[in-house]
């Protein structure tokens, strides 16, 4: 390992590896290093399907080492401090590494501490989540052994990663309850902190029809704020139409919890963080070029970036080539020229075999890849989600080919 690299990539998740694979084809791989302690890599979109027992969660897991591009150094340590004025980072082994250019791809952190009681309650007494790999099996067991009662599915304030997943698992749970014969003695509620079931009107309309068809009750402006696991009670902060808030306790027999999400602590405490506005607390980058607003030799990709998109792997597939092109522009003393349009996609699974493929960019602009009505549930989009996208991810995106 060296003490200086031309390009330092922080994080070897979807964003870090996608950028590394592309960059290693343009520069000498020896000039690039990736910093990440994680030995395993996960294709997280499969966790929704595994939580419902459609496929084993192990299908989402690979060894990180198999995806580090050949010749690129992999520093298996955590970044603990940024010093962008000196083009330097520090790791948990007190190693200091300097760089000419840096790509921050550290993802986000699940802020479980913002729901008091949740961490202690997880995995027992009907409290589950598909947002943690080690909870995915338990979610499947809880859904399949549910004997009826009240099932709550929660959605925190955005931004979160894959804002569709909290309701996808609910639709799959509804199907499981029908198959196990308990649906007629179960009430399902979707309690969302938001004002609507989905942020883009055309998809919100289609999803409203889905919840009506499935007899699911929608509770808007209901933000989960604590859980009493022993007594199976959840407290929500409810905002009424006049903007007044009150706290409301709901009893549950099963609750699927999605926590609020924040940037990793090391980013939050650094000079790289956005200090004001809608993107406060996330990596401060230009929403089109993905270049840092203060440090032009720094770029961001993926969930950590403070851009008004929807945080998904699909967004990263579009961001990675933009970051690489702009990085090369800047290396050649050119202004960054490639522009990200905010593209993101969410394959909204409404039951096994049916998906609404929501694709959109900044300001809710629809960006469909296929010439068909995007708000319709389709079997073809299920095939895309279940079979084609995982292949595209492992063999295309992480190899810098797609
Ligand atoms: C349940 C679920 C369902 C989803 N469904 C979809 C979907 O259907 N479609 C879709 O496109 N997306 C989906 N996503 C979202 C998608 O998985 C993420 O948006 C994507 O993985 C984010 O990639 P990233 O590189 O930004 O972060 P990650 O892939 O999370 O990687 C971050 C990396 O940074 C490393 N790291 C963190 N802190 C440090 C540190 N201090 N030092 C060094 N390394 C560090 C971590 O170890 C990790 O490897 C889903 C996610 C979940 C959880």
C-alpha cells in the first residue's frame, strides 16, 4: 500500500466499485486505491424478495475481493477523518493517505437510534426489517408464521435508500398472509411520514389503486418515533392538515420498521458536508456534475450525495459514468462537462410476478426506458427485477460495462 494515490475511492459499495471499474480502464490501476473494510458485498435490492421468501438472501452476497478491479489497491480500513484542505484522509489504523483526486462513495447509515426501542425490539415479538442483511431471514419467518391481527408497515421521512422498498415488502406480506390463510383476520396499515404513498403523482395514483385493491389502510403523515417491543406498541408523530402534531400509539402484532437514514458520521463531521438547505447533512456536490461544491478535486457518487434524487442503485448506474467523465475532464484541466439528470428507478413489486417500473429524474420528470405505460403492473418488469437486473449488476455495472 502506498501513502499517495492519484485517485482514492472511499467505499466499495455499488457506487465505489462502479466508478473504480470504469476508472481502471482509463488510468493505470496502480494509481487507484479503494478504502473499505467490508469483506462482503451485497446487492441490496434482493433483500425485499428474500424477506418475502422468494429467494435465499445468500443470492445477494459476494466476496468483495472478487470485484476489486485488477491492479487497484484495496485498503481494508475505515476512513475516520477527512482533511480536504491537505488532500488527505485518515483511517482507523491512524494511516494517512493523500490523493490528487477523491471519490466519496460511503453510502448512508441507518439511524436506528432515532426510533427509541427499535434496536432492542428488532428480530423478536413481531418486529422485523428487510433493511439489515441479518434481519432478512427473520422477516421471512415472521411473515410466514403470522397468525393474524394488526400488521404495520412504516416509512420514515425521505431521503432513504429505495423509497419503494417499505411498501414492496408490504405487498408481498399481503400475498403471504393470503396464502397462509390469515389475511381475512389481519388489518394491514401503511404508516408513512410523507403526504402521499409515493412522491411522483402518476405512480402515487397507481399505488393508491393497489392498496385499495388489497384492502390496505394508508396512514399519511404518521412518523414512527418509538417502539415498545415488550408491549407491542408503536408511537407515531401525526401531523394534521393544519400542520399541528400529536403523538398517537398503535398496537401491533407485527411491525416492519424502516429507520430514518443519514450520511455516515465521518462525512457529517467533515468540511465536505452540505451545511444548509434541503441537502443539509449530505455530501455537498453539484447536482448535475457531482463535483464537490468547495473542493473541485472531490466527487461523490451514490447514497451519500446531497442531490435531490431518489437514492437507488439504479441512480448509481447513471451517476458512475458521469463521475468518471467529469473526473477525467478535471484531470485534463477542463471543466466537468457530463451532467446527471437525476435519473432513478424503483421496480415497485406489487405481488410475486408483478412490478410497476417507476423511472424518473429531477423534479419528478418521467424517464421511462421502455415505450409502454410505466404506471402499469407488468410481468415483464418482474422478470427484469427478479432475473435480469441482478445479472446486469454483477456482470455489467460492477465491471464497468453497464
Ligand atoms: C431493502 C433494500 C431494497 C433496495 N431496493 C433497490 C431497488 O430495487 N433498486 C435499486 O436500484 N436500489 C435499491 N436499493 C438501494 C441500493 O441498494 C443502494 O442505493 C445502493 O446500494 C447504494 O450504493 P452506495 O455505493 O451509495 O452505498 P453502499 O452500497 O451501501 O456502499 C457503501 C460502502 O461504504 C463502506 N463504508 C461505509 N463507511 C465507511 C468508512 N467510514 N470507511 C470506509 N468504508 C466505509 C461500506 O462498507 C460499504 O461497502 C435497495 C436497498 C435496500 C436496503
